[in-house]
C-alpha cells in the first residue's frame, strides 16, 4: 500500500501515512511474541519511513492502541507443547475475564 500511495504524495508534496501499531509494538506481552514481533516491525518501518519521506512533505504516524475488549481469546488454539500449557491457559483466562468485565484501556499512543 505504501508503495502505491507514495508516488502521488511525493508529486503533491503532501500526505499522511498512518500505520496501525499496538502497545505490544513497544512492550512485548506474555504469550504474544509473534504479535509483538509484527508490531515492533511496524514501529521500525514507521520510524524509518518518517525520516525518508519528510523531505517530500509526507508525514508518517503510528497509532498504538492499548488493550481493548475483543473476542480475540476465542481464536486461541490449544497449545501443543506441554511446557507452555499453563502459561497459555493463564493468558486465555485473563482475556476471558477482561472481556466479561468489559475492561477497556483508553490509552492510545501516537508518534509522528
């Protein structure tokens, strides 16, 4: 998507690229290593791209919401490595409890 929109933005000398990150891209969370890795990559891309396109009038922003209520826990697969079962079950239980109590963390970090 970035490659598709950048030529027009450079030609106009104006534009915004907004990347959706997560607080997990700033601080990893137990049980979410792969998710955190993807979000850390978005953070790195955003920081570097910001410097690369600034001379063309293009701005880059990363939006990093904190945890919010979803049904994400329903997509957990059963852990197949016995050593990790207790940790995965604890994470699942925390998601279920947070979902049931409708806890929402309103913090959103934006870096530009």
